[in-house]
């Protein structure tokens, strides 16, 4: 028996250790994968955020340049000066010092912030140029304007829809160049049918662009490149000067940036591309640390589990072996009444208590089953209630959309007010039973909305007989019938449409009759619905079968039938009367004193 005990204890110990080790490995592995995913997603969000900031910065710079160029091109003083300048062949600005000084003051007024605008220049079609810039920048920039450049601009602005041109001024293949980005606009004479008098060019230097990008993205690396040539225009990488003779692939390869995460995008139609680089070293270091930490936690937990399992196995095995001995003795000797189980062992005592408590638990389970079945009907009613609101709201939003397109504000306000009341009613914390008057009021709101859409083509009449103030009805029972009448009856018939609601009741019964002048229902359709009603009264098994096949999400008459049955059983009232092409009348309600009246069996 001792060998058996040792073998059993060892197997139990090994099995538990293996299972716990696998479960622990799965948990920690899942956590590790989740951690890696979260960290990767964060890196992706960070690099996308840097890209968005870069694009916002560049777009802001270009918008600033475009705004300045537009103002200058429309400035009357600039236009009048260039009108005189085009009359002379060349050297207009050199020979007319006073006009040039006056125009130069105008151009300098736009360079209030050198971080946003570096150079502002105006030049004619003859290449005569006036430039507001520092001396060094002026000398570099003025040598860029030649007849070839003027012809290029003329060809670009002749294209349809071209009002401004974004130019990369960082090309190194020119003999002399100014590193910057510019926006160019035509200056036209409005008097002579928009004749081109010259051009205005507003430029920002590459250094200013790089400074703005560094402020926006911080430590991330940004590279700007020309989309036509793929050549690098600017970069925020410290101690690296943008070499515009290199494409961005060559640039990344030269400065060993290929291992970093890249995000590439473009600036609209400006022919400027953006690359954002993020160093993955920190990410991989974090992953290594996380893996080592998870392995350390796994080994530590495994050691603790082995120690705990060894102790608990000894505690559990001893009483189980004693129990086996007791069973064996009982089988071999029927007269043996003693048990070899140590009564001080708590686990075995709990096992004995479990058998004693089994009957009580079975009884408790039975009571819970009864309660669950009792609540099932209410659950079905609440599920039905939840399904109807989205259906109506969808249709109402279509009405609001149609009036919004027609820009009829008063109509939209009217629909929204009625919709607000309707939503307040349908989303309130109501019980399944509500006042019949509240249901009628809710239907009136619904009809108000439809009247705004169909105007006098839809007539609504409401008749109330008796005192119905104390009558309770199922929540949201009338509006689906109205909607069903419009969808399946009136919508298939020409105007005018008419819906009549007749309500009557007292302390013992209530009924509501809804009549429309739609296309009506065939005898087959009515028989099919009444057959469904008969199924409800056949047996409880039939009802349970129908509830299993019941699809939550419809507004059909069968839906209303099921709700009435679940609420009133034999006391429900449900009748249909119809004539094809003439009318349809549906009556619902409750009769407490005679189940055969108006809709029982």
C-alpha cells in the first residue's frame, strides 16, 4: 500500500505540474504577445502622429506663402507698377528708382517674420526683377531668373486650373541656386482681359523649414523630397545637410537609416513628399527586456508552484489512500463498520459535507429554474421593446435628410421636435405596462412627423370613447401597427391616404381599432395571420417552439400578436377585417371578463 501511495502521489504531482506549467506558459505568452502588439501599435501611432504634425507644418508654411503671393498679386500698387514696367523692354526697376523703392517697401512689408517668409520677389516677362531679401540671398536668387524660367512659368500657367505653382528651389544641378521652397502666382491686368504683367514669387528657406519641422516632431527624423525627381530637399536629422543630388533611397542608404521604421506620405498636389523615420533600437531593447522579464517570472512562478504542489500533494494523497483502504476493507468484510479515514483531515470532511449538501443544492437549482422560466416572458417583451426604436429612427432620419437637402429649416425643426419627444418616450426607463393615453400621444407625434413629409396627402383622425386614463397597455404596441399600415397598405396606393384610430375602454376591457384606406389584404394573408394566432392557443409546447424561431428585429403583425399573447394570454383581443383595394382594419386590446369576446379563441 505504501508503494501505491508513493506512485499515486508522484503521478498526481507530475500531472499537476505539467498542466499548471502549460497554463502558466500560455498566460504569460499571451501577455507577452499582447504587450508586443500594444507597444508596436503605440510606435505606429507615434510615427503617424509625427507624420500628421509634419504635414500640418508644411501645409501651414505653404499656405502662408500662398496667402502672401495672392495678396501681392492683387495689390493695386504692384499691378500699377508692373503695368508701366511691361511697356519697357528691360531694366525698368533700375531706371525707375522711385517706383522701385516704393514697390520694394511693399514687398518688405510681407517679410515681418523671417521664420515664415525669407524672400519676396516680383519680376516681369522680360526678366526684370525686384527682390526683397538679404544681400547674399538676393544675389543668389536673382541669378535664377532667366528667359528659360519665364517660358517655363508661361507654359505652366497656360494649363487649365493652374493658379499657383509650388517650386523646389533646392536643385543642385543649377550653377547657382537658393535652397528654399516657393509659391509663384501670376500678376494680371484686370483691365486688359487678364493679361499677364509678371510674376510674384514668395520663398521660405530650407533652414527655416527644417527648424519648423524640428519644433513639430521633436526627436523623430523627417526627410522632404521632390516627388518629380525623388531628390532630397530638406531633413531634420542632426548634423546632416540635405544633399539634393541624392534621391531619398540613396540618402537613407548613405546615412544608414534603412533599419528604422519608415512612414511615407505626400503633401496634396504640391509635389512634395515626406518620410518620417523612427529608431527601432528602443523598441527592440524594450522587447528583449520584456522577454527576459516574462521568462524570469515564469521560472519564479514555476519554482513556487512546484514547492506548493509538493506540499499540497502530500496533504491530499494521505487521506485519499486512507479512503481507499476503508473502501477495500468494506468490500472484503461486510461487518466492518469503522473507517480508516482520519476525521481531522479537512479535505475529506469537506467531501462528506458535499454529499450531505447535495440535496439542498438540487432543490435550490430547481427553484432557480422555476424563477428563470418565470422571467423568460418578461425578457422576451423587453427584447421586443429594444428592437423597435432603431427601426423608426432610421425612417425619421430619412425624412430629416430630405428636408435638409431642400433647405427647409422650419420643416427640419418640426421633425426634430417630434423626433425628440418620440425618442424621449421610447428611451425612457419605463415598465412593460404604460398608459394607453401615452401610447396614443406617441402615435400622434409619429403622425406629425409623417404629416410634415406628406402634407395634406395623409389624413389622420383620432376618436376616443370612454374614460381611458387608467388603462394600461403594452409598451410601444400602437406605433408599429401604424407604420405597418403605411408601409404595406398606403404606400402601394395613390393619394390621398387616411388613417383612423378609434379607442374605447373601461375598467374591464380596452380596445384600439386602426383603419387605413390602403390596398387591403387578401383572404390568404388574413388566414395565414389567424392561423398563427391559433397556434398560440394550441399548447404551451407550440408557443415555446414559436419563441425559439422568433427573430428579434421585426415589426410584423406576428410580432404584435406574440406580444399580446405573452401579455394577456386568453384575454387578448385581435381581429383583422379587410377588403382588397379598399381598406384594412386591425383591432387589438384586452378583455378581462370574457375570453371569447373580440379575439379570444
